[in-house]
C-alpha cells in the first residue's frame, strides 16, 4: 500500500473503531436496506417472468408452434406431419389444433370467445390444461356434444365480478348454443370448467377436433401444431432440427409467440423497478453524504489542524472515502444476509400472484449491478463532503 | 533561518481595511527561542501563521531555511510544514480517537516511516516529554498539561528545524504552564531547534532568548536577553 493510502487507512480505521458506534450501525443498516431494495423487487419481477414463461409453455404453446405456410389458412395432411414430427429426436409429443371464432349463447347471454378444437389425448401430452379442471371433466376423444370452457368465460352470476363478457355463471351440465363462422349452430353440454390462473387460457372454449371438422366439413387439417420438446431452452436448435427433417411450415418458439405480451409486462415492471432503484440510490447517497458531511463539519477544526501539521488534503479525503467504503462493505454484507433470509422465506412461502405462486429469482448480474451502484454511490458520497470541508483554508477551519 | 521582509497582511478593503501586519521585517537565527508578545490584535498570531505557512502575506517576502516559501504551491507548503515545521496549538489539537502514541507518530507515518520506526521514534520523544507510560491513553483520559506535552511531542516527531507555538499555555494553570515552558526551553537547548512562541503572559518572558513586542501590526521592540536580562539592543 502506498504511504498516503496507508495513513488514510490508519486514520479511517481508528475513526471507525473509536467513533460513534450507534450512528455507524444505523448507517450500515440503512445501506443494507437499500441493498435489499435494489435486489428484492427485480428478483420478484424475475420470478413473475419465470412463472409467466412456464405458464406460456404449459398452458398456451408448448415449446414450439407450427403454423401454415405463407398464403395458406390450414396446415394440410396434418396427420402425416404430426407422425413425422413426433418421430424427430428431441420431440416428446405434438398436438394439432384448430382455432375458430364462435358465438356462444346461454340464457340470452352471448359472447364470442376463441374456440379451440383439439385432440384431447394429444393435447394432454403437450399442455397441462387438463390438470386445471376445477369442475366436471376434461374432453375425451369421442366427445361430440361436449364443451369445456374457461373459468373467466363461464363468468359469475354477478356480472360485476366478471373480467370479460361472460356466460353469466354457467356450470357443468348446463347447455350452451354455439354458432360457428359458417352459420352452423349446435348445442353443447358443458363438460368441465378450467381455471389455470392464466387469463388467456381461462377466457377460451374447447371442443374436440373431430367435432369442429364435422361442423366445417374439413379433415386432416389444423391451424397449429403445438410441439413439446424434451428440454426447455433449446427451442432455436429444435426449430432447426425440425426444418432439417423437412418441416416446411412456419415454426415459432414460445418466446416469439409471447414476445409482445411478455415485453409489455416486463416493460411495466422495469419502469416501477427503475423508479424504486433511483429512489433507493438517492437515499443511499443522501444518508452516506449526510453522515460523512456531519462528520467532517464536526471535525472541521481537527481537519484544519491535520492540514496544519502537514497531513495532505488528499490523505484526509481518502480517509473519509475509506470510511464510506467501510459503510458500503458492511451495509452490502448485512443487506446480503438480510436478502438471503427474505428470499429463503419467500421461496418456502411464495407470494401468490394472479398467475400463480411467485418465488423470487436471484440473478447474479442483478446482484453485481446493485453492488456496483452502491459502490459508486459510496465513493461519491464519501468524496464530495470531504472535498468540500478540506477545501476550506486552514485558518478558517482551525478557528471553526 | 527565517527572514521576513516588509510583510503586510491586510484584511478588508478601502475604509474597513485592517492592517494585521504593517510592514514587518524580521530575521530569526537557528537555535533561538523567541517570544512574540503583545496585546490582543497586535499581530503576533498573524506573524506566527505566516511563519507556519498557514496563511500568505498580502505583500512582502518570506524565506525559511533559504527557501522562498511564497513560491510554493499548496502541496509544496503542506510538505514544507510536514518536513521543516512543528506546530503547537493553544488547545492541544489532538485527534481524540487516537492514543497519545498514535497522535505523535501520525506525521511520521506520512513521511513514510515504517510502523516499527514510528514506534521507536515515538517512544523516544514521549520519554523526552515524560509521557512514555501514558502512550496508550487517549487525549480524553489525560490532563491539559499532559495533552499539551503530547502535542509538543507530535510537533517534534519529524525533527523539524523550527517549532512554532501559539500560546501553548493559554489553557493551562500556572504549574502546568511552568512545566511546559521548561520543557520547551529544555528541548531548545538539547535539540537546538529554533522556537518561536506567541504569548501574552509577562511572566513567560524569562524563558525566552529574545522577545519581540508587537503593537498595531508592527514590531515595537526586539530584544535579546540572557537569564531574564537584556543583552544587546537590536
């Protein structure tokens, strides 16, 4: 260590060790809280994103979504294509689907949800919607006059409780009239109600693929094929593999399909997080600044005397920077311990969000960013007040 | 050693101008023990501040050890104070969080001495001022006289050629004042350092080799003495 730094460290260590412990502990505690605040909210946001991603895969898209080629409405020869896809290494299962617009009416209440037509057995291999039946049963392959509807679509007896235009609180066993885009109207018995906590799933209705094909007079087609792969995270590679095996339809990853929605959620959270972080950092700057400033003003005369006996100004400034760094180090350490305790608690007892339980996700980059921000803040808050006080001429400082 | 010529220190401007020093010329030789005396506002502390490089004259020249200190920048002045000057303040001015030993060896640390060297030199000096046994005590645990002796030890630690003392006995009782003055006198004789001390106590005169009386920013008299008797007019 250089001589100047050695003296500055010596002064700082003595002032810390023999200074006011209460003030020091309080300051360290505030920095610890700021550190927790810098990481806590982003880790919750990461948890929400992880939850949303998993829900998107499990209830909406699987890992990959195959859609018709350009200028085509349907995927043709879907049975053969499905057989081919299912045999490709890395693919667990696939599920062809139709999506159709339809008007559903129950006792005068009418709504136009998205209607999915599925092969129930295939769908069970790809999505987990079937596990979210809260009343009645899921569809069976041979069902023709049965419909499964989402919780939001079923609605409530009291309209005020509905988040979308609903069927007014229909229940399993009741019937609804469904009018398709070609004008055909059929009556269906509600077989089950789904509550997946995913709004986009719980607003839909589901019938079997065979039933819709009979209504529309088509067969061996689909609007989408959802694909479940063995691992999540290698969707890009799996897309290339599918193309290599001759799949010429458009292939999307689940991330691409949900990109806009995810971006809007994360974007909103990011703004909240940014404001929170700025406020936290300002608090940190102000607290350290005030502590160092009061300290230097209180020791104004002493600083003047140190300068008078030949201690260079830079040594005095460095000694206060060392003190600020000590506060930063202890604050970060205490904040880290506090954060781990909070995270452990929340991992054991996750927060319940509308989409499901959210456990915070700790990101290394986030932690490093928080440490770097606090370090920068500490350096500034240590430097500026000590610079201001040591800038005063010696006699004015000594006279107080 | 110290050579000041036509030193002026003027505060304020125009009609509210205050001449703290009004054309002071003085020469102080190596090894002298000088008392600068005078009433409040006579300019004695201002003169000491200029000698201690704590302030700059409005005009005039000042050289110490042959160096024109007016030419030094702030860092140069700090280094000069560290290496060549020792300053003793009226109110001891010790760092309360440092022990007596730490207060004393702080300036020598800045000069790059190792901890072992600092400790050795510090031990010698604290022995010289009679405080070796109290070296681990904090200023708050010591009497005013003891604190002032620590401050003197701190001023001596870098073996400066000049010690400047600004009313070092002002906060002490008569007995402690006498002890401090005898200590300073002894250090002057044993170590041969030049000592310039500001005082307004008439009974301090007997300790000085030379007495400069100041009034209204000017030197009124400048007399050498031996054993309390004048030796030659200056």
